[in-house]
């Protein structure tokens, strides 16, 4: 069993929590370049057609855009 998946990703946005009005605090990052990254499987919360939802430190989460097809990502995760 593999604990990591390698994917080309770039940060789309980071969710820092909620403000006093219970509204999400979202930081738009919008990195330009994809970089290859080894991602710990335990950090991945979900996968959509375009994004990985990934756990960060301090209770934050981030949307990472990936540069593969959904089918390729799903296949890689199934082999882990």
C-alpha cells in the first residue's frame, strides 16, 4: 500500500475558517505554474473533476488544481 500520490498541482485557494458572521474566509491564490508534488493520501479529503480538497495545518483546507484527468487521478488513488 502506497501512502503518497504524485501529481502536478497548483494552489487555487485556501480556506482559513470562518469570520464573526460565520462566512468562510477564503484566500484566492491562483498559482500560475503546476509543480509535481508527492501528496500524503491521508491529507486528501475529496477529489472533483478539477480540484483536490486537501487538509492543511491549523484546521485549514485548500483547493489544489491538478493537471491530470479525473480518471488518471482516480486510478492512481485506487492503487494506493
